[in-house]
């Protein structure tokens, strides 16, 4: 505290203020984390999609149905959406568990922490699964499904009482989150699938640890406390323009010349068949390099579920995330037209805001923030009172929740974007 509040830290004679540089570095770290998460989510959706397809095809064989033909064809688009929803549920859990100050999860409760929390699964992310039973078991799957159900339905303490004593069977309560994102009816295909420990451990690991990079042998642990609503939105929207499809035959990847060695998997993917591969120069064929710098052609075998941005999907879906600095500025000058000096505080609560292409609600969240601040500022002036500093944040959140509930509306062509927006507004106002 002495160092941070020292004159040299706050107003140095020369150079940048120490607090500014600390703040700047924390933002840089948050962006680095959100970039890592985009890679982790894409990889995880592919992992889930492939195991789900394998099980669904096997189930169809048992029922003697052809899964790849006619009305029984496996819908790659539906599978993509359900895997995406599942990953966003897990991301939400990581985010909310890193914020005990929001008071939503019973973070202090030992029963929750040891038996239910995602943190208990993170402790198993690097445990080696040495036996067939541990690899094919379902501990991770059952734990995650139980958590999703608890979030959606909530949980009340159940008490058993008699004349002599009262005993508490379950030690924590949890308010249910009535959200489309956690609605089990939104993932009917995956309800027929039970994921193995092997797959889900890789998913949790990729979301828990930073990406392996050159020169770094150790992978750091992702800190979700660094991730703000805006960075979370950037991760959400990054994958909205991706789509999943099945390789109907062996597919080879190609790329522009010079970008064909270990290309970025978040970039647009171009896929060709064996017969088409001859039309491409060796410098256009995508190669993966192993640790010994040996090149191997990147091939996706027939039947594989591939989750990538293909062709012009990004332009067609218009899934671009607006940086925070731009949302703040645009919302400020839009609201300036309505928030003139003669507008009373209570009139702010009569305004309605609509975002016609809401994405994950970056603009709506900013509108909620600025309207809530404007309301409290004007209300304090009108009453001639000041809210005590220690109560201000709580009062601000109450106003934000009211505005999020009653004043903001949004539309989007992508139904998953609407689900994400719903959760993002709720998190912002919690």
C-alpha cells in the first residue's frame, strides 16, 4: 500500500505512472487470456463433436438406422450448436466461479467446493488416465451434468426434522438461473451422449491452461479473474461464425502460399479432396511440423467432424466483436441525444433501448452501465443526498438489474447469440 500510494507511483517526476502501467498490463493479460480461450473452445468443440458423432452413429446402427442418409442423416449444424452451447456453459462456470464477490455460487461452502465446483475438476486436469476404466469412465461427464442442472434448477436446503433435533442434509442453497443457455431442452442430441473422461479431461485442460508456445515448456494456468464481461463477449462472438461439417471423404487442407506450415486454426480453412490436391502447389498444401521439424500433410479422415471458419462465413454472419473503447464512445454519444440536462432521473427509467444486431450484448451492457450511472448521478442531485461510498456499488448494481430487466431489448439472427446476450446482461447486473 505504501509503495502504491507513494508520490513516485502516483505522480512521478518523469515516465509513466506506475498505476497506469499496472492497469495497462492487466488489460494486456486479459486479452492474451481471451485469445487462448478462442483456440481452446474451437478445439474442444471438435473433440466433443467427434465423440458425440461416434456414439450417435453407434446407437443408430444398434437401431438398424442409416445415420448418414435421408431423414436419419446426422445434422452437423445442430451438433455444432449443441457442442457450442455446452462449451459456453462450461465457460460460464469458469467465469462465475472466479468471482465469489458476486455471491451467486456458495463458494465458501465446503460441500459445494469439494463435491460440485468446477475447481474440483480442474484439480484432475493433469492426472494421468492409465487404465481403460479411467479413460472410458464418466466421472467428468456426470459432474458437469450435475452442475448444469444445479445452475438451471437451483437448489434449496432440504431439512429433515423430528421432535428431538433438526439435521441439514444438503448444506447450500443456489438460486436457479432460468436461462435458455442452460435449458436441457436446447441440447436434445447431446442428451443421448455420455462423454468419456478422456475427452472431457482434454476439454477442461485446454480451458484451464494457456496454449503451449515456442520457448515455453510450462503452460500457465488461465486466470478467469482477469477476464471482464467484454473479453468474455469477445470469446463468445469469436466462434459464432464457425460451422461444423463432416468430411464425406478424406480432406486435405490448403492455404495461401507462405501460410501453409502450421497455419492459425482460427483463420478460414480451405479443404480439398485427394483428386483436387494435385491442382495445388506444394507451398499451398498445409503441413504440420512435429517437435523434430518433420513435415506431414494435414489430412482429415472420412467421417471426421471438423469445426472451422469456412470460406466467407465470417462476412456472411457479420460476427465481429466491437472493442470496449468503441462501445463506450458510441453509446455515450447516442445517449447524449436523450440525456439532456432537463431529463429527470425517473425519466431515465422510462427509456427503452433496442439493439437490432445484438451479438453477445456488448452495446446493451454498455447502455445499461451508462444509464445506471446517469440515473444515480441525477437522483442524488435531485434529492440533495449522497450515497455513502461503501453502498454505491450495491445501489449501482440494483439500478443496472432494473434497467436490464425493464428497459433493454435485443434481436439477432443467431439464436445462440441471444442466449449469450441474456447471460452476459445477467452477469453484468448481478
